[in-house]
């Protein structure tokens, strides 16, 4: 897919006038495995934009292999904890970004790659996408929020099965278990579809869906922001009513 955006290492590809910022994990020779510097670059690319939608993808035949094992192999306990915290911080930044983040998974997503996708608001796979949390085979596990987000997204039973077995699931099984919401040949088109909607409403819906306050607080906020949006879009609503 040629979007005409500027390429950089874990940086944004931005087409002029486009409502979508494309962020490409760009180490195809390492299946886009992430180093500490790569994580920092990813965080900056996702959070450093005012565009309403961010589309996260991998360069080459893989989405993301997760943490670079060359880095992990050289860590002591303190360094390992710091690397895990760094990955968690980036996943949290994706989840809390003002932009709606769409992860377009084409090819393998492994370990931290799955965990970064889990932090996105919408996960879309191509038919060639595969997913696995293989850390258990190395005596590890997904520490970039994997034990937190995976059960929240697919349910505890499916999450335990994936994390304890390390098995690989294809796109259709990922769709069945709710790990992705769509399987399509062109995940970028989903990002464009979302970006066609009102940007303020996109941010509002994301914020409301991500709110973990007590239910009564959430419902009160929902009422207030609905009023704000009706007031903001009064003319458009009237035009639609009269059309």
C-alpha cells in the first residue's frame, strides 16, 4: 500500500491534508522488534499529532515481533524491569492518546507486538495475520500490559489459553475470539473510514469508552458530553432532519 507518507524508524508517515497519521514500525529485517529507543519513537509518533486517527502498522512481512530479544538477553533484573515499564508506558500512551488508534496487523504479531495492538482502539487483521504470546516458551510472559489487557479483550479463558500455551492463532480465530474486530485485505481503509467522522466526536466516544470511573460518574459524563455535542452540531442535525 502506497500512502505517500514520509518513512522513519517507528515514526509517522503523514500525507498532507490527510486525517490519518500513519505510524510505521520500520525494522523489517528484525520483524519490527522494538528496542528502548524504538519504544520512545513510537510513543512520540502516536502522541505527537493532532490528527483524529492514527494508523499503526509494520513494515515488511511482519507487524511486530515484540521486544528485541538481543536487548532482553543483555538485561539484568533492574534493566528488565525498566524495559517492561517502558513498554507499559508506551501501551498506556496508545490507549490514552487523543487520536483513535487503529492497529493494522499484517503478518505475525508476537509478544509485545500483540500487547501494543491490544492497547489500540481498533484492531484489524489481514488474512495473513497471526498472533501469539510465545514468552512462556522462553520462561517469560507478556509484560507490556499483556496480562492486563488480553483478558479484558478476549476474556479470561481465551487469555489463559493463549498465554499458557504460547500457541499461534490465525486471523479467523483472532476474529472469533474478539482479538480483532475485522479481517480485511486493506486495514488502512478502516482507518480512513473512521477518519471520515467528526473528529471531536471520535475523541469523545474514545474517552467515554475508556472511562473506568464508577458507573454513575460515567453516566453523568455521558449526559453532559452528549449535550455538548448536540449544541455543537445543532445546524448539521437540523439539516439532516430536513433533508
